[in-house]
């Protein structure tokens, strides 16, 4: 049994998915590949890490195997019996750039196990199993967007997802005359995981103070009741939700000028209100803002490093990326990596 699950890029809707908000991701043509066969012990092998781990039963080791072990434990919690398997993984999905390689691995493992053993789990339940693995077993309190996109992705479309209801619709990604690129800053500041969980706590505190169950009940005019930092966090979430709704309309009308403006605006909010950007990604966005033919750019992912998504007129980015790389190297002594991004279908057998 061989399967592949894609990573994802989120066009807009950052730090909204764990706040009952809207997101607009699409699955990308970079994948985690996974093969599965029955064995006498659990054997997990990563070609990327060049490492094999054997165990009698799935357990937490605080390494990449936790994503697979967590998926198996989530199946077991639902009453399924997963016999010992050998799982081999490889990937052409860059790690740490905000393409959700961990979610792709979880979805690939969940799908392969369900298909191989005939569990007949629905796609939505696979998403829940994959997310549960990351939240409860790995210990990262992520939203559901990453796993959802890896499972439900559709080539040529973005997914407009309401993370509160899990209602979704496919929005055609007809990028005529424009293209999407990803710039990897090649920095990941140590703050990333601790600050990510701190932002979640701050958002929970906002709801507690305002006496609300969800951000969907919060109005902009109520934010005056909050202390400074919490007010900024809440303002980002509410305004980012509005930007997602406007971006869906822009995409439908193929108004890429408007979509680009919304990307820049999202980055400013992530920098000034949510305070999760960093000097390096700010530098990339500001450099691109001044270039003719670049319509929009913003940091993607949890923040404190990682990637920047760039929307530009076709052919423009190729002409300016070397200049960007030179300027960045001069400023930070770090090389940039570039990825041209195209849409893909969700998890599938090979």
C-alpha cells in the first residue's frame, strides 16, 4: 500500500483556524510519500532523516515517529486494532517553511492505515484522527486547517473553510497572468513553539474576559474592554476573518490587485497586532512591496521565521528573486530558498 499526501499553503487567514475563524488554503504539489506493510513489530523508517525506529507498541519518543504513533493511538481510541506495520516515508515537501509537512505525514499515515485494514473511515474522520495525533500525542495545539487541506485538497482550487462549522467550499484558483511563489527565509527562531501556544492562551483569555464562547460572537466595538496586548490579538483575529471573506470574493472575480493588497495588510497585522513575524520575514515583504509587478506578500505559518507567500504578475518574480537573495544575504548572512507553488489534489493512493 502506497499513498501520498500534499502539504498546503494558506493564502490568507493566519492564526484564525484555532479561533473558530475562516481560512483559504490550497493543497500544493509537494508531498509526503508513505508505504505500509504488515510486520511482527512496528518499524518506522524515514528516508529523509535516514533513520529506522523499531518498537513493540507505538510510544512517544519526541521525534518524527510521534506523528505516526499518534495516528495509531487515535485509531485505537476509536476501538480499531492496528497490528504491527512497517511504514516507510519519504518527502519532497520542505520542512519548516509553513507547508505543513507534519499534517501531510499524519494524513498519509491515517489514510494508509484506514485503507489497508479496511476501516472505512470517512475523510472528515481521518482529518480528526490526524489532528488529534498532533494535538494530544505530539502536543502542538494546532487548528484543523492543515490536516483538512491535505485530505480535502482539489487541484485548481483553494478551500474556503469555516473552522467552526467545518463547512467548506472550493474556490477556483484560476491564476491567469499571475503566479504564487514561496520564499523560505531559512530561519526558525526558538520562540516559535512557545509563542504559538502563548498566542492561543491569550486568545482564550480574550474570550474569558468578554464572556464569549467563540470569537465569532465578538464584535470590534467590544475590544475596548480588553487590556492593550489582548486587544491587539483580538483585533487581528476579527480583521483577518474579514480579509479572508474579501479574499474569497477577490479570487472569484480574479481581482488579483485586491487579493495582493489583502496579503500585505495581513502581514502588517501579523507584525503589529499579533506580533509573530520577525526581522527576516519583514525584510522580505518590505523588499517585495517596492517591486513593480509584485501584487502582495505576507509571512505564512506560525511565525518567527519560516516562509513568505508571494503573489505576482507572471514572470516578474523570476526577474527579481536574485536581487532579493543578494540583499537578504548581505543583510542577514543567510541564503534564501525559493519554491514555485502549484495546487494539487488531496491524499490518494499511488
